[in-house]
C-alpha cells in the first residue's frame, strides 16, 4: 500500500497482483481517525507492507510534513505489524496533477495518484513485494 501523506488529505494506492505498479485507490481525510482507518484497511486488504512518501526539499532536508508522516508510519507498523518503508516523493503531487490537468471532476484523485507514483517508484527500485 502506498501513502501520500498530507496535513488535510492522505492519498492511498495499492499495487497490482504482481507487485510491480501502484494504482490510485482513494483519498481520506487526515483527522483523528486516520490511523484507525488505515489500520483497518491494512487488515481488510491483507496488506503486506506500506510505503510512505518521504517528503524532502531540493537540498535533501526533511520538509515540515516529514515528521508527522514518519510518526504515522511508526504507528501503523506498531498497530498492524506490517513493515513500513519510506520512498522519496519529490514532486509526485505536481506530476500527478499534470495527469489531471484540465479535468476538474477528478481533482480529488491527485493525492491517490501521487500515492500510486510513490508506490510504483518503490516497487521499481526494490522489486516484487506485497504492497
């Protein structure tokens, strides 16, 4: 499962059965129930691993959102027992936005598409997995 963490919304993606590519799944609100919702999704979908975008600036320093994203990852790993990995996510949201340029009805899917890009990047660098 891929996650594009945001302060307001969190994009979620799943891999294909071969574990080679990520596909957008949904966008959820980042609120007090986020960890519960993601833990339930991990259980229901029998997720084997989680990949969270590692947000950094152009100099390679963590962005302000990096710490809360890592805290979520640690909590998900502890609660679900699945490993959590972090994948560089430089400009994934902007790249996902280009895919939807001019299509306003799909604007909310940008975060899930960014999660799919993060997951696909991880899978292409690390081989087959259960994400």
